């Protein structure tokens, strides 16, 4: 049911400059597989710190990815980042993508696979600047900038079925599992699967002109 997920909210509270949410991820008529707390802390300089902590259900299978998906205006098309690049890379496909400072656009990130699918990920990222926003962390995150939402890519069977919606879709992920070759080869190896049960992830969004 990972393709039919929704967030169930249990509580929302505000204290000082922090909004805290307690919620879970699940699909219809299923026990939640991820219970989490997320806090948004706002500062005088306009920056926001996002802190996510949670637990994946013990009997849950490995997750394809875990993170946040945001919609940005089309003018936020170009970006720069410090992480693995310049080509797409994943935890099981990254030796040709050294860590460094790179620039790109949503158009350049698209990989024209015969069947539309996941593309354009970058891991080992510490900073991403897109539009007037800068995403940064003391640790690292993975990200993807695309003209298409994850749902659009999932539904399209052929490239002519891909339709843009006039927005830029940004994913900021805690981690992304490897892509593997199970469509025509062996299944994804355990060491490349996101199997962690205790999640602790934070990043900051800073206004940048």
C-alpha cells in the first residue's frame, strides 16, 4: 500500500516558536507502519528547523524512501547543491558521482527512461539552494528536483503520458533505498534497503536571496 499512503494526525500543539505534530503513515484499512513526531521551529531570521523522529513497525518490510515532498513555483527551476553529482546517484549506484558543488535545473535532472520512473536522486548532500530557499543540515540528506511528482511518475506507463503541472517538485529525504535490478535481475541487496526502525532526521530551511 505504499502507493496509497496518507497521514493520520493525532495531535497538533504550539509552544513558543515551535509547532509539534504527532501522526502516522498508513494506507486504507491497514495498521500504521510509521508512527512519528515532527516539529517545526521558527526563528527571527525567517529560518525553519524541521525535526522528524519516529519508529517503523517491526514487521514492516523495507521502505523505498522516507522524507518530505514539497511543491515550489516554476521559477524555482534552477538550483545548486553540495553533495554527490552531477549525475543521478543512489546508495547502490554512486561511484561515478563524487561529492562536490554542482548546479543544475529540473529539466536537466530528468532521465528519459523508456518507462517513466524514479530518477535524479542525489545523496550525501549537506546543502541545497533552490529559488530563495536554502536547505542545510549538520549531517546529510538526499534530494530530488523534478518537473513531475512521484505520483505522476508512478501512474505513467509511457513517456507520452507524462504531464507537467506547472510546478517544481522537491523531495528532501532522510534516506532512499537503492534502485537494484529486480525488474530484470536479482532483488535489491539487504545492505541497500532502508530497514531502519528508529528514525531521527532534521534539516533547516533558510531564506536565501
